[in-house]
């Protein structure tokens, strides 16, 4: 019996995970295969996949990134003996943005990268321990594939990278300078590092005493956050204008209806600015603009077809500073 007049109740509040561009999808193979399935934590993954399985190892790397870890992940496996190229088209109808594979074999990496490039809406992250393989992947100049070089790909450093950076709002971070829980940094020679960077690869090294990821580029040389920004703008403008059409009795083909469409585009640009995606001018104002033709400026044939094709927008990406040169003067 407790005779105290004071009762203390402590509730542990866990941080709410953020979704970012979308969930990671792990693909691989097994004897029975597995349909697309979403998991909200590592314990749920363990119910279907043993702790020594490749799927579990990749999932562990994703969920092991502390408060940055994804809200959820997905897994989808094809049957052992089936053809990967036949399986891949079924993947892109599923809900995910980052694609990860349990295989680091060169032929599988290139097959997946080819499919992701053709789909043109997702990102594929892979790892390799072979500089030769990295060079062969580089020859294809993939825009939507990023490869992380590491001598121990069995720990899925690329999955840890997605776990660390993938859930952040698009445009809010660079994929360079990220510390990955559970991944050991490499000691590379200048020659090895130069070779990796020449192939637009990424790696994990120590700088100023901290283990951090390198450039954050895809194989084409484009930065991952820029690809994300492009995809985010397309996704959000498409969704918001479609929602406008869905909830309206009609969007009139006049200046009022055109202004409604323009307002949705401006909303997306404001959201993008809030994420840190858009650069600011010397007065601190975001650098973006919209230009939508009035009804009288639109081709009459488009009005007849009920197609409005007169809207444009522009903005300047904020980007990120990856290197700096600072000059100093010592006065005697």
C-alpha cells in the first residue's frame, strides 16, 4: 500500500519519425519469394527474416541510425532461380523511393540501375568493395544510382546511409558529411580516394576526427539532394494540382481558374523554401517566380481541348557548401 500523497508518472516520449521522400525498399531473392511488405521496426522484420539473413542485415543498418531512422521500410523478394530482369518491372508499382539490394554482384547492380534509370522517379543506392566494378558502373553514367565504396559491403553501408539521410525533408541536407552508426570508416590512400571520386563513387572516411560520408553524388556526377529536389517538386506540384481538380466542381478556363492552379504551384515553392531547398537573395528573400498566361494569351485550340499549358515556374537551388578556401593575413 502506498500512503504517499504524491504520485509520479513518467511517460517516455519517442521522437516521431519523419518520412522525407518515402520509404526504402529492400529487394532480394529467397526460395519462396515474398510479396511487398511494410515493416515499422526491426522486431517486425525479425518475425519474417532471421538475424543472419541479408534482409535483416540491411534492415538493421536502416533502423540503426537513431532519430534519423526511417518511419518504416519495405521488403520484396523474387524466387531463387527466377530472372531479376523479369522481377524488376513489378517493383515500380509499389510505394517506395529508395531502392536497396541484398546483392552487390556487378550484374545485379547494373540490372537494377538500368531499371531505375528507365523508371526515372526513384533512387537506387548500392555498395561495392571493388574499384574495378565501380569503374564499370561509372561507364554507364547513371543519374539515379549512387554507389558507396566500402571493403565490407556485408554490413550494408549504403542502407545505413539511406537510414541516416533519407528521411530528412528534401533539400534540407546534403548527403556528404554524414556519420553512419555501425559502419567502420576506411583508411584509404590518396590514390584510392582519387580513383573513387573520379568514378563519381562515394565512400566513408575520417575527417577532422569524425567518420563521414564523402561527396554524396550519383554515378552521373549529380548530387543526390538535387535529384531529390527535382523529384519532390514534380511529385508535389502533380499531387496538389490533381487534388485541386478532384475537390472542385470545376476549375474554370478563365483567369480565376488559372490563378487557382498558380496558387497551388506557389504553395509547393513555399514548402520547398521552408525545407531549405531554395536559395535566398541579398535581402533574404527566396529566389523563385511563377508566370502563368491569362486566358486571352492561351492558344484557342488548347481551350477547346480543355488543356492549360501556359504555366511556368523557376527557382534557384540553395545547394550546399562542400568545400571552402579561406584566406587569412597575419600582421606583424
